[in-house]
C-alpha cells in the first residue's frame, strides 16, 4: 500500500478533520488572526465544493483569553486558565464567524470534555449533531470545554481531541496545521542535519523517542502529542498529516503537494464501536493473561475467559475499559470488562462454570466478550 503516491491516497478523502494549533492562528498579541482564519475559510469553502466534509478542531481559546485579559504569561492556576478560556473561546468563535461569514459559510461551536467521548450515548449524540450540521452545510468548530474540564475529565490536548473526533466521524484524514513543517529525523533547532520525514509507514519506538525530545511548540504538546494522535488514527486505519499552516494551504495539501509528514494507516479500518472502545477512554486497569489466552484472543478471535487471567492491576467497575497484557507486560488488546476488580480477583484462573458457585451469580461467562474486545 505504501507504494501508492500521495496524490492518489488523498484523492479518496471525503471526511476531513482539520486541527488548528494556537500558534498558527494567533497573531502577536495572542488574539486570533482573522485574516489567517479567513484564508482557511476560503480553502474549506473550496473543499466543500469538491464534496469534502470538514470539521475544524481549533485551539487558541486560552491564548485569545490571555490577549483579551492582557495576561503577559500563560497563567499557572487552573481557575485563571479556565477564566482565560471562557473569555477567549468567545473571542475565538467571533473571529471564526467573521472570517467564515466572508465566504458565506455558517459555523457551529461544539465544546467537549473527555466524559462526552467516554459515554457511549453522548459520543453517539455528538456524532449525530456533527452529521446534521454537515447536512445543513454548516462547518462545526470544536474545542475542549476548557472552562469546565478538570483533571479527570480533560482530554488534555487538541491533538488527542482531534484524533478522537476523527474517529468519531470516521474521517479519512486528520490534518494538523501547526507552526512546524512536520516530523523531523532530529530536533531541527539543535541538529542542522535534521531532515523532514515525508511519509511515516510505521510508528517505531525510535520515532517515539524522537517525539519526546522535540517539543517544537510552546502550545500544549509539541510532537509527542502529535505522535500519540497518529498512533490512534493509524491503528484505526486512518491517515494523519502534519503540515505548516502558515506556509501551505489545505487545498494544495489535498492535491497531493509533497509537504509536511503523512502518516499512513497501519491497520485495516476498524469498526466504529471498536474505535470507541480502544481510544475514547483511558484504561482503568490491566489484566495479565497467560499464553493460551493471548493466542485465543489475538489469533482465534475468541473472548477472554476467567481461566486465562493470571493477575489484575488497578481498580475498575464492570463496563470500564481495561488493557489486556501478555506475560511480558506488552499490551495485546483492550476491552470492556464484565466484572469489577473485586469480583474478578475471586474468579481469576477459574473455569467459567465455577463463577456462579464462587460469586453466587454469573452475569457473563467471559471476562471480556470478543464483541467488546479490540486486538491492538
Ligand atoms: N483547548 C486549548 C485552547 O483552546 C488548546 C489545547 C491544545 O492546543 O492542545 O486554548
């Protein structure tokens, strides 16, 4: 598949998520750069004429709030950050509205927390809202609901949020518009020989190490969070592209211009519900399983039974997501667990037929049913 050229690959993109980073859309005083946003709107208008549906995930609320409140430095305290986000989000949307209005495009605001993505009902509601907005020709502009999100419910960074949104709407491609040119073979600020990587077919441990070192943005995450986003998308069978939003237009990127870094899918397209299980919630615990169970899950497509579970870590309720690890500590799958940790401790290593005798009830014969299990 990697033999196909970029142009061919990008030709099939019909649903697109565009993530706009704070640095790329802000002007010097931190307020949104309406002219830049207007150019973006013009590009999105062109893409829509080609039948491409677009969702924008926009950062910049905290930055805009800082500008508006004349804060010279990013505040450290959570209430100040949340106040800045509350002021700035409004400012940001106003700028989007003016800029998109000049191209006769209507926008809509959706603010999400991690809870909205974790809860299946709300997750599906967000999807339906997005599809309905598209139906009316509206461009949805999303951000994290920074002024209410606290540690437990925060997605944390918009690279991750945009990957989740791409999963949610089954996008073909996520484009991250950043102030960097893409993913480099070394930190370009320190190593003059650093080379821009055009295409990444596999996210190797070396790349992860590199991303950890190259925090090329002042915004939340730098390359590390971008690589995390790429891992989610490529494992779900989607593509991601990082490009410099100050230098390149969405239209030329989708025309196949060789700019930025393109991450190719590393798997077949994953079914929508499985994507939600695998990537919309941080796992609450770990089940360590024996080799027989690994084989049954990974090779034979079977459910995980209590007899294969050797030990567990973490505290979790039934219905929450757990990682399934082999004896070497490698994650091999992720799934929705049928028993809470305290129940599971009593039945691990036992046969399913013994569950009722031990617990006094047997809701399920499986610890994780294969329908709720994603092999990684
Ligand atoms: N949600 C934050 C904001 O609007 C940005 C987070 C990020 O850039 O990752 O300021």
